[in-house]
C-alpha cells in the first residue's frame, strides 16, 4: 500500500474545515492532520504552500483545442493582417494539406463580425480554407471553399444558418450556424485517429498545467468518441473526460443507436481509463454576438428579428424526454432568454412524463435569463453552468453584443449572484478553446467582473459579482456535483480521490486581479503527480 504524507501545508478542504497535513494511501485521502504516520510513507514537505482540490472544467472542447494547436493557429491575434500572415505561414509549410482547417479568429476584429473570402484568397487561393471564429458558431472561408461547396447556388433561406452576402448577392465568405457551416464541412476529408489522439494528449497536458483533472467535453460528433476510446485503451488519458454526444434536430432519432453503442463501449472500459460518456449535448440557440441567440424581444440592430432557434420547441421537448428516459444527463447550450425558456420547458416536460431519478441536467451559458425564469432553475433542479471569463465588458461585448441587446438587456447578463442566492447549483467551465482554459483566470473575473485594467471601476453589472470562495467551489465541488462525482472528488476529505493542486498562496487572501496571474506549482490526479512547474521559470 503506497502512502504519501503531505505536511507543512495550508490545506483548504473545499469546506470550512482547515488542516495542515494530509495522509494519502493508494490515491485516496485517509485523513487530515493524522495522528499516526506509516513508517514507510513518502513525506512531502509543502513548506507552507496552499493545497486545495484540483479544478474541474464543466464545459470545454478539448479535442477542438488540440486540433487548433495543430494549426493554423490564429487565436488571440490582434489584427486581420496578423491572422492572414499566420495562415500563409502555415499553408506554405504544409503544401501537402488538401484542406486547411483551423481557428479561432476574433470576430470582433470587424464591427459587423463579417469576414471576406477575398482576404484569405490573397494569401491562400490554391486550396480550400476554413477558419472557425472564437465562438465556433461562425466560420470564415475562402473562395475555393465556397466554390467546392457550391454555396453560390443556394438561393433559399436556411432553417438554422446564415450565408452572409455582398450587395450583389454573392457569398461573402462568412457562414453562421449549423446549416450554413455544414455546407462546407461535409466536404472536409476525415481526420486521422492518431492526429486526434495527439490533440487530446496536448489538451490533457495543458489542463494538468493549470490544475484541471476532470473535463466535460461538451460537443462530440460521430468520429470524435473513437480517438478518446483508443486513447483510453492505450492508457493515454492522464485526466478524466466525460463525453457529451451532440443531438442534432434532424437526425437525433437515428443517432440514438450510435450514442448507446458508444456509451456501452466506454462503460465496459476499466474505470481506471479516465473516460465516461453519460451526457447528451443540445444547442438550443446560437450566440448574441452573431445575432443568432434566440430572444423574447427583437434585436436592437435588426427590428422584428428574434434570433435563430436551433430546435423547434416540440422537437426539443421530445428529444430531451427521450434521452432523459434512456438515462442520459442532458446538457443544453442556451444563451438568449427564449432559448433558455425553451430549454427549461423541455426539462420540465421530461420530468413530468418520465420516472423520477437523479438527473442533474445542465443549462450552460445562461447569458440572458428572463427574471420570470430564474426561479425555474431551482424548481427544476437544473445545474447552472457558467463560463466566468465571459463576465466582463470586453471587445466582444462592446463591439457586437451590447449594440444588439441595448443597454437595459446588456445589464442583465450572467446573473450568477442572483442564481446562487436562489440555491441553484453552480458549476464553472471555460468553453476552451473559445476562451482560456486556465481556471485561475476565470474564477477571478467572476469576483471582480473587470477587464485587466480594472474597468469598469465597480465591475460590470457589479450586483452579480460572487465571492472568491464561491468561485472556487464552482470550479471544484460544483463541477464534481455536475459529474455525479461529488462523493469522489472536488473536496479534500477522507475517502475522496487525491485530486489536488499546490499553489504558492491562498487565492482567498489575495487581490482578485492577482489570482489570475498565479501559476499552479503541481497537480495530482488520484495521488499521482501529473504536473510540476519548472522551478526555474
């Protein structure tokens, strides 16, 4: 039996209980401040450092992040010129690629969020190019991709999607949402499974570095579970992953057999393989910055327009009820207030017609919740999943979202304080690679709701700020509850898995702006150290 004794630590258990030492055996916590230490125990002196439960990411897209790392990488570049320069450098270095697919560019680099195919043509015109926007609800393509996809021949309105056009009616090169994007993506050759396994390994390493040991992959299409399964079989998953299969409004009934088959394969893997698949992902709507979130009232910049629901309500209710009946956790992306209301209606319908069970369904983002719907989150036992890094007045808000919402609705976004005060379970995620995967950056923003230059002075929508302790719980025990693992990780208590991180200082005792600059010293998964910071850096 392997024993490890951590001493001289400042331990936050995840509850009020404090301790200074901890005994771990075979990857599980035996006791805090133990009176007796096994003679063979390995002793780790933390020299007064802070020991806390590791973070968990309740909403991310690690496989997409790994694919973006493989290139062309255009994330967080400050201009269109630099984005195109990186794209050209990648294309020149990879002449064998028949398609170039990457991301994720910043849609706020233009006031409209629209990007021109001719801009890409100037640097890559010999083969098709598709770049994802940061929100992954929009793509920017070149003329070759438009030509291959025959998008110029589309002369009808798409049900869930928009083809941005020039004044003469020809396609511009910007496509929004599922039906439009699929016109191009269906022509992209399948990826090699080894490339995707390497993408998952890259994401795992990044997560270990920032103290994350469990992740909800919140968008798994056919072909994406297979590399996870192969990685699990070959012991290449170093952290825990749960897969959420995406339900499509037109094919969900036919897809059930595939989802059940993949779930069974994963359930039959050894529990040590770090992989589960008990969740179904729905997209109720799009995003506000793209004008595709489903709204109860019209967009200010588009009179009479209410957005773009991905699902008709009755179809959504039927699908949610069916997957609920099959024992899946339901995880719904809903951003606009009507999208959120429809999601709550669907969850309520499923609970009425199906037998009682511990569901723990999730609605994620909850960017604009109507005040009448806030109490329903509690009454329906819904978990509210937020991406805290979004709760600031950044260029995406100022350039794209606020003009579409107007000041009054803009001031009702991300009502975390209100939702917590209602007793609704709160979990945090990153939506990586949409935004940073580093929890220390995100949880700090939930506390101050400011930009790095500390604007606005009192924080953006300051009445919705939460405390640092609440933010820490949302990124630890809150996600563990979402994962049905609240008796296994998310706290440092006897019987729990030794999933934990070491920090230089206690983030609860720091200026919140400084918390986002902290670095994880070491990360443990089931008592095994999976990351250690280079002391020279």
